[in-house]
C-alpha cells in the first residue's frame, strides 16, 4: 500500500522538494506580466507601461478566482489524503476542475463586455486608454486557460508532484518570453504583440496541466468525480476564500492606488501618467518577491494540510516555522535590492524623463521599506487555510490590504500629498506583521496544550 511521504519524511527535505518547484513556478509565472512590462517599456514607452499597470487588476482578479477554486480544492484534497479517504479526494479534484472551467468562461465574457468601464475604474487616463484596451482585450482571451492551469497546478502539487506543477507554469512563461521580443520588435506589433505572446504561453501551460488528469498518483479520476455536488462545493469555496480575498484585496488596493496617484499626481510636478507608470514598475517588481513567498506558501500547504489531517501537530509547527525562516532570507535579499539598487531596477523598464526616474526610485524605496516582514502575513493566512480554519485565514488576508493599506492610502496624502501614498505601504506592512504574530502565537499555544481534532 502506498504510504504518503508527507507523513513521515523529514520536514526540511519535504519543503525543499515541494517549495523549490513551487517557487520556480510562481516566480516564472510572474514573468508573464514583468516581461511584458519590460519589453513594452522598451518598445512603446512609459505610456505602454502605464497601460499594463491599469490592466493588471484583470490578472489579479483572474488569480483570485483560480486561488478560490485551486487552493480550496487542494486544501481539502490534502486533508482527505491525510485521513486516508482517496475516493473523497478524487471527487474534490473532478468538481474543482468543472468549477474552474465554468468560472473561466464566465470571467472572459464579463470582462470583454465591460472592458472599457472596468479600465476607467482601474485608473486609465485618456492617453493610456487606447493602449490598455488593446492589451486587455487580447489578454482576456487567455484568462480561462490561466484559471484552469493555476487551479490544476495546486492539485498536482497536493498530489505529490510539484515538479510537474512547475513544468506547467514554466513552459508557458518561456514561450511568452521568447515571443515577446519577436512580436513587439520583429513584427512591430507593440502591446498587441505582448498580449498575443502571453495567451499563447498560457495555452501551452493549460495543455500540460490538462494532460495530468490521467496521471494522478494518489487518486483515480472516474466520470462520477465530475458530477457536481453543489452543497459540498460550498465547503471548497469556503476553504479557498482566504487566498481569493487576499487577491481581491490586492485588486482593490491597485484601483485605489491608481486613482489616488492620478489625483495627487495632477497636483504635483509629476502629473498623472508618471505616477501610474512608476507604480506599475514598483508593484510588478515587488510581485517577483511576493511570488517567491507565495511559492513557499504553496509548497508548505500540502505538508501542513496532510499532517494536520493526520493529527501530527508537531510536524505542522515545524513546517510553518521553516517556511517563515525561508521567507525572512528571501525578503532580506529583496530589501537590499529595493533600497540600494532602485535606479538599476527602474532602468530595465525603458526610458523616461528625469521626473519619471526620480519618482519611481522614491516610490520603490519608500513603499517597499518593510518588505522584510510583509511575507509573514501571507504565510500565516495560508497556514490557517491549510489546517481548515478558513475564517481566520480570511481575516488575516484582509488585514494588510483592506483594514490598513486602503485607509492609509486615502488618509495620509491629505497631510503629506503624494508622498503620503508611498508611506502607506510600510506602515500597513508593519501593523499586519504584528497582528499575524499574535494570531499564530495563540494557535501554536492551542496545539501544544490540547491537540485539536482535524477540521474538514
């Protein structure tokens, strides 16, 4: 009988085996946007960068949907494997895939119908709008593939095959990276070429993820697995809501941030477009660091979920603490790069006037000053989701973005002008870190004093 190594293998070995492929996948996945930003900046200019920035919430909403269904399904999948119930685990896989496909098609239709008003809400100015419409209209076509790929990748990782999960994401990103300069510079297709390269890469990733449905290691999928159980699927949505809301919150932050930057930018020497373009660079550069932390979080999720389901709470604590240590090392590297080499990073994204460089460097150094600790909130939120306590995970996922950052973005510039927007980032990061430490300390105390029954 197959014995899952998640229950007995050394935690450090497991985390390396699961987190490194996951980090690679999430890191490369973030290149879908960052590569477009670089090549568009070089080929189109900072208005092109501003266009990809105002289009970015479409991608974060897409990711929110894939996390809702992918993390929700994978978390329950891991818990049921830990309880030695493979039939229930298989049903969760089938139902999850059906929901991902339906959500992807619905999102595509709604996005195309309401594209222009959405871009206006996201902060597009009159100068930026034509570029944003062209780019977003094409990118939306790949969103169903992106939702399915990301969702299935979480299930593949929970099945004990993180390397194949990585392959699905990496292969598409490589195609995107190769085709971007060909389409933008070779064919002179501008933002249209960047968008086309993106969806072609996404389709390849989807094809590879779909292939795995016939090769699961721990379960066997049958036709009955794909019969929707609506009541049970509500539990899956509940399990994934924390990760989903975190991404929705990022979208809300992006909308508030873009509109605040254009408003206060117009009152400053920088104008409207420079803050928008600079914001896009800073947020997507930070997304590289966050993608590594997300990779650690996704890698540790099946380890925590399986061992919690098997009531091996010592291993649960070990896995979380080791993930936190990895997070601090990665975040320290990011802090040094953002503080000491911001000019070199900004110059990768094309040319601009001196005020553009000045504001982008100021934005990066100030807004990202507390990156050393902001991964703790994300890891702790996903920890609670992995052990079945999705409500606590949801509450933590809302702390930085909704409870702290958005109010600070709205309030601080009243006194400090556009610089107040930049200050909102580190202040929110620090408060969210303190709250996360309090939550996890209380949970660890409960696990030590009285082992809890495994939550569904």
